[in-house]
């Protein structure tokens, strides 16, 4: 089982954020208990569309896929984080929020997710980063999706509309993109259809203006260890790519050689423990990282019905 950590070993220049979607509780009750726990928060309707949002506090808000009106009040929604750093304060606040939601009886349904944002301003070699990221997704997306299910195997109902798999688009496209050309960014997110959008498992629509990447795969959770593990896996994968721990030519060869295997895994929702173990070992920076990543992945597989 994943432990809950005071730090995950990320340099302070990597800023990140997260969103926790939930149901089963009125937003007014969430605000009340966060105030009691002295968590810096604000109730702000549609805060993401407001240009003045500073993200210096947590935001309690509605969510179109989760929130309902019950007795004239908002029932279910999301808590979006302030801009986070890997520090004790961040993880204490996340724990307080998860504890508050549990105390109130909040639950997760088949539309809830746990999105993760990371600021990529510190990337030096963009061409390498995006080529490797896209090819890792092509080869290992099924394993990554299963890991991000988090607490148990569950195909999220809304994932087909808001966190779609990218393998089908990338498999016959990504090896044909020339990442040395000036228009490489447009080419790698477009093969006649634009992807890496708010409807896909990875969203890059805010990269060119704000240097942000959004990971949309994770299922909803109010388990602080699972959410921390999702964030840690995301950041360690990014750091492994930034550190150039993957060989692009090797990834290219795997796609060319195993195209049919990758396609069948995608079609039949199959995974490989060996694949995930390789990925986890490559990106982990400690034995604790590796244990946390493998434990979550194996927990998901153990609850998957054959």
C-alpha cells in the first residue's frame, strides 16, 4: 500500500496543481469544514473562466459533470488547489481536505476524476520532451491508464468524453512527425484531427501560452495517498523525460516492431506488468517511489475482473 509522505523529492521549481471531484455532499458543508480546519479556500463559481484567479488558495466550485442542484443548493463539485510546491504545507492541506470530505460522507462516482496540472516552463529541450512523451503514451498508455485508476479497477464513465485514450491517434501518426521541423508542435498534436485536448487523457492546449500540461486520466479519489501518488507519478515521469532517460530511437523501433501488439492491447484493454515495472523503475528516484507506484498498479489489477 502507498504511504503518505511529507515530501516526494521534487525540486521547488516544478509547480503543480490538482482538482478533486466528488459527490454526496453539499458544497456549503465543504466550505464550512474547510474553514474550521483553517485551509485557505474560497467558494468561487466557475473560477477557471475568471481571468483574475490567482490560485493562491483552494477553490470550492461546481463541476458540470458532477454537480446537481438539490433543495436549491449545489450538491457535489470539486476542490481545485492553489499553486502547489513539494513541501510539508502542501501535503498537510491535501490531507485536511481529504479528511474533511470523508467526514462529510463525500463519495466518488463514475464521472469523478482527479486532474493534475504541471508547469513545464523549465523544459530546455522541447522537441525531445514532446517526442518522448508522445511515444511513451503510444507504447504504455494502457499501463498508465490502469495505474491512474487509483483505488480500484474502474472504467470511468466520463473518460470516453473527457479523458480519451490517445493510442489510436498516435500509433499510425507519431513516427511520421519530424520533430526537427519548425512546425513540429502543430504536427504532433494533429493528424487531421486535433488531439491532446480537454477531451483527451493528456491536455496540451495551454502549453504554448502558459506552459501547462494537464493529466486527465486519473479516476476520482478522496484518498490522500492515492492523490499524492498520482501527482508523484506524473512529476517523476516528467522529470525522467527532462533528464533524457529514454532513447527516442528505441521508442520509435518499439512502435514500428510491436504496432499490432500495441493496437490489440488498446482494443482489448490489456496491460503488461513487465511494461509497467520497466516504466516505474525508469522514473522512480527512490525505493519508496517504486514501491508506491507498483503497489497502486497491482492493487488496480487485483480488483480487475477477468
